[in-house]
């Protein structure tokens, strides 16, 4: 769409955010979801009432992953938005699974619900899956036009 200027010439209207539609907008919320998951307990040991949070290494990488997802939401180039979504979602999913395996290894894969992963771990993994899905939708838009 063009807009007239003072002397009758036209200039192209600048595109408004989100540049690539709803998938890019959803990356913001999924990135915040990753950050919220860091604030929740990642490990619960019910008999003693112990809750633990993510290890400092995992927390720093997952915070970075949430930031990458939000950066993809602001990118003007579809390729950059796609790369940010894949890197952010993949990193959060990897470290979430790594922490889950550490917890299950310490608990001995016992199904008695005395020792189990906390809600933060599941929130991070769900938000990371949403980020990767939105990256897939950005990729589909790239292929179609």
C-alpha cells in the first residue's frame, strides 16, 4: 500500500509488527513462558518438603533460550526469526531434558511420587515445544512465499 506525500509522489508504507504473522507474535509469549518456568521449582522431594530450582548452568542457558525466542519475535528477516526460534527452543528443550534425566537418575526412576520433577521443568519444556512449533510455522511461510 502506498501513501501520498506532500508533492504527490508515493512512498511504501513500512510493515507493522508482527512482520510474519501470528507465529512471530506467539514467540514473545513462549519466550516469557520459558522465563516463568525458570522461576518455578524443578525438583520436589515430598517426604522432606524439599524443592530445588534449576542448576545455575541450566538456568543461565534457559534464560538465554527465552531471550532468543523473544529476539526471533522482533526480527525483521524471516530467516533470522527462524534461526532464533530454533536455537532458543532447541536449547531450552535440551537443557530441560538434561535436568529431567539428572533428577530421574538421582531418584532412581521410582514411580512412588516421593521424588519427581517439578512444574518448572514441565513449563520450560512445553514453552520450548511451542517455540519450536512456531519456528516450524515460520519455516512453512518461508517455503510458501
